[in-house]
């Protein structure tokens, strides 16, 4: 296993060099396999994933993403509800198409849903089961069933998510293409279940977009109307992508398929400055009058900064016990969003950022450029690493100054935070010491919640 020194650039004194492994086994994994996209389906109201995979595969995916990751629960078709072929040696030898056909038949008879998505695991993808042919038999009869190839060797659940969304669009939603509806937007934002705060973030983002006069196909979670929103995808005025890379391929596919434009904003907004900028950009793209968007922004800022003014008394009096530098560990969207907020709104300095989502190489330069200008005088070079040995080596090599570090990370960083005598806030997978129902960190309201969590953690640890 080769070792290559990676330079971590940051604002502040001496730069830090961390020896980070380039390749090898992954210790303490931070995502699921492509089959984990069954949780993408489970996040759609009244949709049920049907998995064609080995015994235990589906259980491990939803257990990791929906239970041990902030105990989010399964929803309409998640956790133990999802049907599976539980393919065994018999299916490996003789093929599993008949078993799948039988499973889909009985699922349609016994389970109530508006959409069923057949996802494949490694076994059927390796032995060559013709899953599309089996599913097309049911589609020909008018059954709301689609298929997606999500064998684990194809990638992680970020990859699987893109495969599933494209499958639903091409096999289910595109049949309802109609006239474009001005003011309707398709929102592509957090990865359901992988991001523990996806429900709360989507609710806040929908509220904000509605506030400036848009109607939103939020597509996932309690705020979605379910399959009717998916069928309305082709009719939207535009697509909105809030991530450095996830969802961008979907938006580009929709542009090619329907001539539908998209707006790509790589930093999901947290806090007053970022959220106001975000809303102005969206309003300009959508053709919403400045006065209309400005009135909503002004009202939101009045409330937000009123709370911040009250918080400033604590912040100015208690500074001696608060962190000054932070580490951010997680996917590209989470680390970029939180780092931008921490720098621009809280005056914190990044000591190290580690991106763990196996970001496609073609997007990494743009992400580096975004981190280089977090604010006018603050930037950092992120480390791309998936193995926890490499992640923790980068954190240990960072300079946090004389104050205890603030670590935005995962359960895997809890012991390291104790070792460094710092503060830990779990913001990504796995988050096994968080219980999340509707909490989110996006927008104006989410930022206030995040501030409360940061400084409650800090003063609790200090006590």
C-alpha cells in the first residue's frame, strides 16, 4: 500500500502535512453499497423497493442507513417491509428470474403502493439475470414497476441513488410529459437516509422556495406528494441542484431528455448570508421579481438576525471556553455547506476538511476551488479519503491551536474527539449517537438549530 503525503492548506500559521493512504481496504466505512439506494425508494411516499439479492443484503443496507444512522425509521416501504428474493445457491446455479417473477407477482397482490422499484444486488448482476425483461412483463400490464441495476460492485449508494432516480424518470415519469409549468421547480438536494437531516433540510428548502413564489417538487420525504410529483418532473420550469456533484447527472439527463434547464448551486445554504444569496440566485434564474423575493428575504433576515443578536451576548461573554478551529468530515455537500457557514457566520477557522463520499474525479477540482474561497481571506485544501485510518491521520496532523477542536464528523470520530479533548457533532453517516426526526440544518431556521447544537455541545463538554 503506497503512502503519499497530502498537503492540507488552510488560513493560519504553518501548513499541515498528513500521510494518507491512497489505496487499500476501507476501515470504518462511511456509506452503503449501490443497493443502499433502496432507501432512495423508501423515501418516496407510498413507494416500495423490491430487492433481488442475496439473503441479508437488503437488511444490512436499511439497517445501516435507517437505523444505526440517527434511527430515522423506515417509512412506508423501508426496513423490514421491503420484499426480497433472498437469492441462494439455487438461484446462482439455475438463475433467479422465476423467483423474481413470483416475488413481484405476490408483492403486487399483497402490498399497497403507488410505485414499486426492483433493485438488483451482486448475485443477479453477476450471473446475468434478465431483470429488465421480467419487469417489462409487469409494465406491459400497466403495473407501476420499474427496475434499476444496483449491484454492490457498481459503486456506493450515491451511485445507486443516481441510477434509481434515472430509472424512475425514464420508465415511469417520462410518460406524462406535458406543457411546461412556469414557477414549478424540481429540487435535487440531500441524499435520503445517508444524510441524517434530509427530512428537515428538505422541509426548510421547500418553505424557502415557496416563500419567494415557487412551487416545489421536493420528491422525497413527508413534504412530498409522492408519485404525482415524480410524474410532474418533465413539466417543471427548471431543475435545482444543491450539491457539488450529486444530482448533477440527473439534471443533465433531464436537460437532454426534455430540454429542461437547470441551476446548479454547489453549496447547500446554511445561515443568513448563504440563504439570502441562494434565494436571490434562484429568484433571478426563475424570473421572479426582485421586490417579491426581497420582501420574503427581508422578513426572514429580520427574524434570523434578531435571534443572532440575542445569541451574541453569550458568544461575547463565553468565548474563553469555545472552540476557534474546526474539522469537517463527511460528503462534499455537507463539509462545504457547514464549513462555509462556520467561517462566514461564526468566525471559526478550518483546520482540516476530509471528504469521504468517493467524489468522482471529474468534480474534485471544482470542489477544491470552492474550498479555496470559503470567504475572502479563508480557504483550505480538502483531503479526499474514505478509509478512517486516513481520515483520522489527517485530523491528528491538523493544527487546532490552543483551544479544543470542534469536529463536525460521525460516530467514527467520537473516540478521536476524546483523545484530542475536543467537541464532536455528528453530522453524517454513521450518526449512532443522534436521534433525528425532523431536525435539519439548512436555511435560516436550520442554522439556528445548528448554532444551538454546536454551543450546547461545547458548554456541556466544558462543564
